[in-house]
C-alpha cells in the first residue's frame, strides 16, 4: 500500500467500511491492521446498538399512557450513547493520524487478539 501508515490507519477507523477495506488490503503493517480490526468491531457494536435501540423505542412507544414518556427518555439516552460513539470515533481517528496506538476500552484488546498481537 502506498499510503503512509498513519493516513491508512486514520481512514481505516471509518466504522466497518474503512476497517474491512484496509483489513483486506493491508497484510504487513500491524498498526493499520489493528485500527482496521478495531474499526470493524466498533462499527459492528455501533450498528447492533442502533438496531436494539430502535426495537426498544418501538416497544416503549407502543405502551399506553406512559409509553410516550419512556420513548422520549429512551430517545435521549440513545442520543447520548450515539454522541459517545461519535466522540470515540473522532478520538480514534486523531490518535491513528498522530501515530498513536490507542485501544478503545474493551474493544482494543479484542482487536489486538484478533490480529495476533499481545498487549
């Protein structure tokens, strides 16, 4: 790959798509592969949360009388979680771009294990 490792790793941080592309294309650079695998796992969790959140929102909104309150409350909670996902994504891209290997809590060690690295 002709891209510098920090640029490739930063692009690989784009959830799922960037991760999958760079995980397939990059076979030698463990820095890029780590960020690609972390992106794949992080993106999967983000999508899974979104699906579960929508299902919970539909269930809450169908409850008579108090459903509207719970739906709004869950909507606010889901919005805050999505904001946290976005902040983590931005931090990860910045860390990758500045050549710093940063583990997303809980996800980073799993990514390291998947690419065969030790902590």
